[in-house]
């Protein structure tokens, strides 16, 4: 059984990342990690009728590419764990309608890639499933239509706002075999410091990232310096600065912190404070983090994806924005 300390679990039989795939849209083709994408599309509508259909198709094609790289068929997959930002996770549901793989839908907002990876690792480690797909996607236009304003309004973006990635990521987990390993995971607790600004997700999510990291370090008896890098998901520039301040105040400064929202688009001035969306951390995971681990340039990292758990209704009702952060430890393949 897993050695559990609160919400942190050390997995007795660490599952492996057998393979992975990523896909992106037009802006992602200018990313510093563009060459790492398996699929890139010049048309963000992907020849579909709606943005929502495009997101579902993006996720479906990413999953098919991952299966192809793993040399398996959908029938050989025990379970797919997936989620997205659309209401009722429809992008994931519609993608799985085509793949016909047993499916459990998740909603962790932008934390979904780490949430699905952590849950999949737990199931794989216990031997309950031999092959699991974990995946997520987001789409800039679909997200803007839901949470902010009609695109044709041409509204001004604030300096704290982030750009929702049109991207998808999929990972194939196996209970045994060669590949990047997942020795431990930690599930987050909802944190809410009463941030209500929908254009400042980083401020809403940073406390959750700090809480999860501090509890993980305490439970595992480790420090931040024992990792080659600590990757947070989608805090952007504002949230990253807040996280580093919170960690320093707690006596655990982060000298090896990098944020997927700051990495995905590099110094592109049009994205504001950085990237966001479920697909942002999933894309950086697949185009940068996993390749660096597979090559041995990284030996041990933490992947901590964060999410803002509001909805269209709660935002309009002037509710505050709760945050969550889930953590996955990733280590290089054993030689």
C-alpha cells in the first residue's frame, strides 16, 4: 500500500510515463517549445463549426497521437482521466465519445493535468489499471466566451490577465516498464484569500500552490533544494511573484521555481502576465519537462498545477475565487 501522510502519498510501485503527446494552436506555434509539440494547427477552429468543437477535436487528436506513439489501441486502455474548462467538461466528454475508452471526467480547472496525473498514478501503482490515459485541453476562444466577454467586443486586457492556451496534452501511464517515474503525489486543499478579480487568476491561485508545497515538504521530509526544478502551472508573472513571497515568508524560499504560464509564450507581450488554461501546463509538461527528464538533464522535479475553481455563475454573483494546487513528483528513468 501507499505510504500516506495526510494528502501526500509515496507510491510503493511508481508507475511510469510510457509516452505522451501535445497539440497546440496558432499562438503556440510561436512558443519557445514549438518544436516539442506533436501537432500544431494554423487555424484555431481546426475546421470545426465552433470553438467548443475545436477544443474537443484537439483533445481527441492528441489522445490518438499518444496512443499511436505507445503502439496501443483504444481498446487496450483501461481508463481515461480527463477534464477541461468547458461547462460540464464537454470537450473531454465529446472527445471520449469518439475514442470509446472507459472515462472518468475531472474538474480541477487549470490544475487538471496534475490532478489526472496524480489520480492515474495512484490507480496504476496499486495495479488496478495497467494502462491509463490522463489528459486535458483548453481553448482561448471557448474560455473567453465562457468567463470573460464576447471576443468581438475587443475589450482591453489588464496587465494581470493571462492568455488561455489553445493546447492539449495526453500522457499514457503504465503500471510497470521503462520511462519517467512518479514516486509520490500530493492532493491540494482549497484555499481562498477572497480574490474576486477574474483578470488576476495568479493572485487567486498562488496561496494554494504555497499550501500544497509546504505540506508536501513537511510530509516527505524534504526541502525545495533537493529538486532540479519546481514547476507551477499557470500562476503567470503576478502569481509566481506572490508564491515566492509566500514561500520565503514560510522559511522555504524557492530558488529553483519556474512557472508554465511564464514559460509557454516566452516574452510575447500580447499574452499579458503569461499563459493559462488547462492546456498550458499540459503543453509545457509534454514539450519541456518530460523530455528533459527522459534525457536525464533533469533527475527530479515537482510538477504543481494550479486551478481557479470559479464558474460563470459564481463570478457573476460576485463570489471570491477559490484556488487549488495538485502536486506530482517526477524522476528520470532508472538506468
